[in-house]
C-alpha cells in the first residue's frame, strides 16, 4: 500500500466514530445572511423544547476504491428522545404521510392510541429492521417498559424508525453496516444543547436538491394568549431536484445549476426524476392532543414546499409531531388533560412551517462535500455563490447589522 493510500485509510478508519449531540462549529443559514420569519429559540434547534435530547452515530469508512480500503460506508443513526434518556412517560403524537414511498415503523399504534412510547430513530432505508430491534434490546437493558403496550408482567414494543435512502456511490447500503451497537450509541449519547447538522447520524450519506444534504434543525418561540411555547424541528433531508431549490423565494437551484453528469444524488443525467425522501420530526411543549398534533405534522409540508419540493412519486415524505405536555396522561383511569384551543392554534402551524423551512436550509448549509466510490462527489451548496444569488435578488441580510447569531 502506498503512503497516500495508507494515510487515506487511516483517516477513514478514524472517522468511523459515534457522535453525540454537541456544539457544532459549522455555519448555519442565518450565519450567511439568509432571512427568516419568526423568532427562534435560544439554540434554534429541536432541543429548545425542554427535555428533548438528540444523539447520533456517524459511520464513515472506506477509501477511494473498494480494492484499497473496503466498502464505502457513509451512513449512521439519529435518535430523538422526547423526554430524554431518563424519561419514561409516553407523549401524545400525530403522524402524517405526505408521500408514502418510504417507511416509518410504529405509526399504526400512534394513529390508533395517540401516543408515542419511546424514542424516534432515523437511519438508512435498509437498516430500519436492525435499528428497530436494537431499540427493543436497549429498552430491555434499561428496564424501559412501554406504558401503552403492557399488561401485568408482559410488554411489547413497537419502535418508531424512519428512513431515507443513501445508496451508492456514497454508501454501500446493501452492506448492512449499521449494527445494534450503533443504535445503542446514538441512544446512550443523546443530550440536549446544540444539535450537530449536515453529514451526521442518519443524514451522513444523504443528498438534498442534488447538493449534499443530511441533518438539520431549527425552532420557533412564540407568545400566545395561552402562554409562551416552543416549536422545534429536526429533518433528515434527502429530497428534491436542483432546479426546484428555492431559498426564501429565490430560485437558487436554477441560479446554481448542475454543471455536468454525476452519480451522487442523481446528477444532471437524472435531473428529471426525484429519487429521495425526507423525514421531519416536529416537537412542541404546547399542550396539543393527538388530532391537533397530526394537524401540526401536516404543516411541515408547508415548510418543505417553501424550499421547492413537490414531493415526487419516489419520495418518502413522512412527518411526526409530538408534545411534551400532559406528562401524566397514562397514570389514571380518567386523566385530566390540558388542551390548546383550536381558536389559537394557527400561530403554531405557522411556526412549524417556518422551522421546517429553516431546518432544511440548515441541513444544506452545514453539509460538506462528500467523496464516494471511485471519486464520485456529492457537492455541498457553495456558500459564497449562495450569498451572491441572494444578494442579486436583494434577499441577503447584513448579519453584522441584524445581530442574529446562528447559535448562542
């Protein structure tokens, strides 16, 4: 093996790591002067909803060619724990499928019971099964008995696992490189605080509008007649065609077109066919009941549409919303619940759309160019070109003047 090849292999093996939620120095959309509506939370992240924790396992290995360094691995696992690792109470939840060419397990019981009873996991399409089984094993290890699926000493679990496809050339999706210990690491490493974005966790090998995509998050804080509440969103973004991409109404995808045929994410040779998906998770501390949460999940569609997507036939666009309010909903034969008034709910819908739009753009801005098999690239959205396009359309903020930091 030559010295350059050895160095490449060493770097790739070192990158085969588990990443917990921690501060992320990469820029976000606000850092570039992209204007957004609404007021973000302190972190502008799903973890602005008190109690929510997020963890990742990021798997990167393999050299320029399989012969040199084995299969290309660019994948991972994301874990979202609505009440944190120590939380044992279920949360009210609602599910919505904008386009069903994808998978999110456990949603039949959410629709039937109105409860989400455990973590939300996101990974690649062909690792859903192993992650689902690992969640049950993790629950067994920690004695976490699902409150809504138990009778006496008997209990059963229906974990929620969503997916998007990260196949060749970036990731050897049929190599089944995600293993139970990777799901355990994401769950055990979950934490509050700033959420890493871009090429992390389940979003490691994903594409978005034929740029490098991945994981993104954002939040909105709103004062209502009923009190102050937070909406937080996390996306795993792997959808859209280049020409569709819009950033705050600016046709960025048409201004930065595909320059040449390439494999990753469907290049110019496949520009007419969208072959991606997006998972969107919406969290809130507002006391919403399951039917209201399904309505909230639907509003993620509005945020997705603002970035240009029309949810093509091959896209699995699956959205889940949950509320951390009403923690005692399963304790008594007849529970006394708080419910947010439908007469006041529209601002929450708007906040969900706003945070979803920003989370998708954060995934794009934070993602970094990734090299796959035989030198194939999934190229990141170029920041300076993005700024130039936004300035051309008079849609670029002076971040020094506005004082809107991306992170606090």
